[in-house]
């Protein structure tokens, strides 16, 4: 098993690159998806959130009222930390389980963990990555894509970028940088080259 950590700022193109890698044969584990799974009805995560934030945070059908929770933590950093202290360990555990399951299913699998908060995953003691790939696009391009493709205003898009870790913080962790400022084809060429490199590295390790 060869484990790639894939990260990048908001709207940098992480999902686009993950999809390209999936098409080439990688197993993708998506941290955003895991973050939704750990707060499904019946999970210890959702029970802990209800205990911390009150039963009002649940909708009538027992699911999490995300907008209400979002409104609370947006304006209250202490409660945001409380929430993260519930969800982040649960996501870490689930990611470890899924990575182990992928390796058990196919010992030569190339697994991509798509994780916006990669620095936190590393600090939290996730299994170590064989390679960290950072998807990069300049801020103007990302703002433009958020405005055109997601209907955000310039101010909203800019705020989302500044609320995150900086490019420099992410790049400090990078073994490989994929530049997604250009066309999708230009990105695909970089992803194909990355795939060849990773396949060779994985093949060299097999007995
Ligand atoms: P988020 O951080 O919000 O999860 P992301 O980093 O996964 O975003 P994507 O969803 O892959 O980013 O890309 C953001 C938007 O830009 C998408 O609508 C995508 O289709 C588009 N996009 C990605 N790469 C390119 C490109 N090279 N040229 C044009 N559009 C692109």
C-alpha cells in the first residue's frame, strides 16, 4: 500500500485531482465525507454534539441541524474548538480504519487521503504519508472559480480563503505540488506524471 496525502486550499482543485487519480486506479478516502459520517444519527459523535450544544441542535428527524451549528461556531471560537474536539478524533479514527481496510483489500493499492486539514491530520498522529501532494492555484483564480462556479460574491470567496491555513503553511508540507492555475488538461498531465512516479515507487517496494 502506498499512501498519498492530498491537500490544498479551498477551491484549489483537490476534488478535481482526486477524481483524476481515481480514474487512474487510486482508492480515494475523502475526509469531508468522513466528517459527515461521524455525525450521522446513532453515532457517538452526534450524541456528544447534542450533549454539548443541546437537543435543539438536532432536527425533528434526528439529524444534525448544520446551519444552526454553523451559526453558533462561526461567531464563537471556543465552541468551535469544542466541536472540533468531538469530530476530529472521530474522523482520524475512521480514516485510519478505512486506510487499513483499503490495504487489507489490496496490498498494492495506491490510496489517496483527500484532506483539507492535512496539517492537523499529521499533528494528530495519523499514519504517516508516503507522499504529500499539495494542489495549488493562485488566489485570484480560486476566487474567480468560486464566484463563477459556486455563485459566491467576491467578498465571500476572499473570506473563505483568508479563514484557512496559508499557502506557505501547506507548501511547507509538500513533497509534490500540482499547479492547477491553468487548464484541466495541464493539470491532468501533471497528475499522469505523478501517477507514473507513484506506481514505480510502489512497484519497487513489492516483494
Ligand atoms: P473545496 O476546497 O471547496 O472542496 P476543491 O479544492 O476540491 O474545493 P474543486 O472542487 O476540484 O476544488 O475545484 C473548484 C472548482 O473549480 C470546481 O467547480 C471545478 O470544477 C473547477 N476547476 C477545478 N480545476 C479547474 C481548472 N483547471 N480549470 C477550470 N476550472 C477548474
